[in-house]
């Protein structure tokens, strides 16, 4: 029996301009998630952690830290977009479209905008994508673009494997 090894994530040849990739599963954001991320990143804005303060704002409730929404948005895409990547080269045009609240579940979809082979190394290419993050109500809450450097299939890393012997 032959064992076929494939890299984690997609390689250059797997991306096709115009395709839209829907990412699954989603991620439900809890108050504890938001508080921990805000503490780790030293963001002390009370909108994220003080329910009384937040109740007096236009939102009437806590709003999830926007950089946490961005981090979840990138994380949701790893399996489909950057799992095999050599590097994320650039993030651009990060747009906060609507607030995210504690208890919201985030989902993502990514459009393949462009791709080109590297001009300096034959083993890789650059893929340009736009990711949109939506909540459980199908409201788009964030959008961002990035360029990802990915290997071509013949040069992609092979996963480590082992054999269990009894």
C-alpha cells in the first residue's frame, strides 16, 4: 500500500483566481476570551471589560476587542489559506465593518483575487486574497486583504510520519 503525503494547507497550484473558500468551523467569542486577549495585549479600554460602562455607550453592551476579531479571522483561514505558507508577506486594508459582541460566532470566507509566481525563486508563488468575517446573523463584521507566499507543489514540505510497530 502506498502512503501519499500532502502538505498541511494549500500550495500555489491549489489557488484559482475567482474562487471563494468558505472556512469552517467558526469560533464563538466569550467574555473570558475577550478579557484575556485584552489583558495580554495591554488594551485596558473599559468597552471590552466593564459591562456597566459599555451599557452607557451606543452599543449598550461590551464590544469585542477589534484586534482579537482580526486574530480570529486570520486563524480561521489557516487550514485553507496559509497552512503551507512560507510567510504572510503583507496585511492591508483591514476594515471593521460592524462591532462584534460577546457570544457572537465568527465565520470566514476568502476570495482569491490574484496570484503570481515569484520573480526571484522558482519554488514559490504569491497569492493575494481578501477575507471577510461574518457573524452568526450573516452580517459582515470585518474584511482584510493579504499576500501569502506559498510553495509550489513539488517543493512543499512533507509532513513527519512515523510507523507504529507492535
